């Protein structure tokens, strides 16, 4: 169980770093992103430094505000980390199915633009 929690923690840290990197690549200030989302700059900083975990709906809204596909934030290394893991139990298998569904949803959102 500790290995799974450690893996989740490292994934959250990597997602937080990628979010900051993409925001900076897009030359978007934390204040501007916060205003677009209706939250505070401190909330953006908390997401980016990992003090707040990013939920899927918040991630999608952030991506829309930044004008990027969610997979650009999730990043190939996170994607391969999730997909290459061998399911250890039913919960892991369900998480992999949910990940694939999220990718399908992101593809549909990108196609609707």
C-alpha cells in the first residue's frame, strides 16, 4: 500500500510541476490564470507547489484557460507511468480504465474546439 501512495504522491508532484511549466511556457501569470478561474493567486501557487491536489475538473478548467490540451499538462512521462504500471488489483485496473476514459473525454473536448 505504501508503494501506491508514494506513486500517487510523485504523480501529483509531477503534475503540479508540469502545470507551472505549461503556464510559464504560455507566458501566463499566476494572477491571470487565477482571475480566469475565479480563484486566488495563492490557490494557483498551492496547486503548483503541490499543497493542493488538482482534481480532474480543475485541471480541465485550467487547461481551457491556458489554451492547452490536458495531456500537455499531464505530460508523456506521467501518462507512460500510469499506463505502464501493471495492475496489482481491481482498484488499479479501474484506475487504468478511468484514465483511458479521461483521455477519450480530452480528445472529444479538443475536437469540439
